[in-house]
C-alpha cells in the first residue's frame, strides 16, 4: 500500500481493532477478578429470597408461583427429593447439571455454579446459558425437600436501553472511523499539493507557491516551502547573473587582448605604440589571473565541506606584513598610514584572513585621495577582537553601501575598472566563516570605515 491515505486508513482500522480487543480483555479480567464473585453473591440472595418466600407461605401454589418468577426474568429448575425436576421460565441451552450437585443442595448446601463456572478467555460466565452456570439453594415445601437452581434470563435482561446503548457504541465507532478518514483526506490534500510542487521545483520551475492557509504543522511546512522557493528563485537569479557577469568579465579582457594582439602584428607600428599595446595586454592578463583566483577562492568558500583551519598566529604581525607588501603603493600615492595595535594572538585561519586585510587595504589605497590617510587599529575587547580600517577617500552613498558586499557589484565603474567586484564579497564570507561581523560606515567625500569583529574561538 503506497498511498499515505491508504496507510492512514489501515492504521486507523488496526488501532480501533486493537483498542477493542484490549478493552475486551481488560473487561474480561475485571469480570473474572471482581464481577464474577459479586454476581454469584447477588444471585444467591435472590434465590434465597425466593426459597424463603415459598417456605413462609405453606399454602402457596408452588407451580404457579415459580412460573410467575420465570416470566419476570429468571430461569428456574426445581428438583424434588425423588429426583424429579421441572423447568420454569426460559429454557437452558445446555442441561449439564450433575446429580452430585443436586444431591448436595438437597442436603442443605448452596451450589455456587456461577462463581465456579470455568474461567475462560472471554466473558462467557455471564452469558453462558447452561444449567451448571446457576445458583442452587434448598427449600422445604409441604414437608418435602427441594433444590432450586436459578439464573437470570439473559434474553429478558437485554432491554430497549441496552439495544440503544449497543446502537450508540456501533454508531459511534462507525462515525469515528468515517470522520477520521475524512480528516485524513483533508490532511493528505496539502501534502499532495506539496508533492506536485516539489516535482515542478525539480524541473527548475521556481515560480511555484503553495496557497495553504493553516496554522498547524502542515501550514508551517507550506510556509517554509514557500520561503525555500523564494530563496531558490533568488539563488537562480543570482546564478544567472553570476554566469552573465563572469562571462562579461572574462569576455572584455579577452577581447582587448585579442584586439591589441592583432594590432601588434602590424609592421608599420611605432615602438611607443607597441609598448603601450603590450602593457595593455599585460594588464588585462593580470586582471584575468586575479579574477580566476578570486573565483576559485569563492568556490572553495561556497563548499559546505570547507572547514576553517583554526590555528594560533600573531594577528598584529600579519597586519604589519600586509602593510609592508603595499608600502610602494602608499609612497606612490603619498598616503600616510597610521597603525594602532598591540601584540595580539588570534586563533583562526591565517590564510583566509590575509585575503581580508589585502582587500580592505588595497581598496583603502585605491579609493583614497592623494596625500590622504589610512588608519588601521587592532583592539582586544571582552567578547573578541575588533579591527578597524579607515580611510579619507571618496566614500560611498547609502545606495552603494546597501549593495557593497554583493558579488560583481561595483560602486562606480569609472573608479573601479580594474576591480572584479568580488573582493568585498570574499571578505564578508571569510568573516562569517569565523563567526564574525563586518560593518561599513561611509559618506560621499568623507572617507570609509570598515569595522571587523572577530569572536574568540
């Protein structure tokens, strides 16, 4: 049975059947341990009351009286001392009373047939219409001894009330099963819709939303599914834009290289032009190389299996080493650099964090003003380290800050034609891998401040 609805229906039926069997067994246990003794005692009292009434009225028409008692709901069997017996009321299905039991009652003892009726799995002691399943008491009438055997007539005990109760139980069970199947169907419908929606998603049809307005777990699942679909749509859009941007960023330098390489073939080209064209080709080659390295790094960072290699290293020395690498550029642009840091040991991925400082420092140099300033500060705080890189450059607008960490985003193409638009995206991803945060504060013509918070790991 592959259908969830079919499994639910079968499970419901099996549970109801199991519950019925368990309830029946529990009821039977209660009857055998408690009710059986009480039933025997109650019927002994009834039989003794009948016998006492007969003995108290010596002129009582015995046969008529016993017939009357039989008609009001009892099965009677009366045996005299000669062994002759008579039945009154309903008939016994099985007449299996032993002669020794009759003799015992005639001798003045009480016969507890109900209490001593054989224990069985089912509650047959109450319903078994057998002569041995009776109460026997002695009585004397007209100087003759008799044995009176009594049991309630089960057919007469089942009145209209019992019929109504039985119908109520059966009706309740049927309606419960029917309603559970209806509820199951209502539960299965949204799951079926979810299945169909996932099939459409599997075929890259991301324009799929579930219209399920519920507050239960299925509603939460549908809401999560819609959120996932929205994220998939966004990721698909990002993927397409990523491919488009990569294609464009590769195509432009390749076309430049191809074009200037063709010009270099010209025989009447001056030496100055030849050098200029070669420099352009070299610059575009470096740009392609840088783009390739950054794409490989992004691919590595995107892989969920990529684990940060935590190891202790001197963070202040790494920052100083990064500054040393670009000292020539700082001097070329006549930029003053201030460093405010103390010896600091940090546990993290040194190779990845070096990419962060490289990107932030080169951006601070690239977009700074001539004879400007760059300030790098490293501060140890209670919750972690805080690194601040600030410059006195051209700054950013609010719109530019909102998209600054997106892949391939360039705030101003006129000022970032040598960039790839991947640097700050890489920076943010590396910081997040270290469970840290990066914030930017900037305004046009007022410089930019990048603040990185790295927790202790």
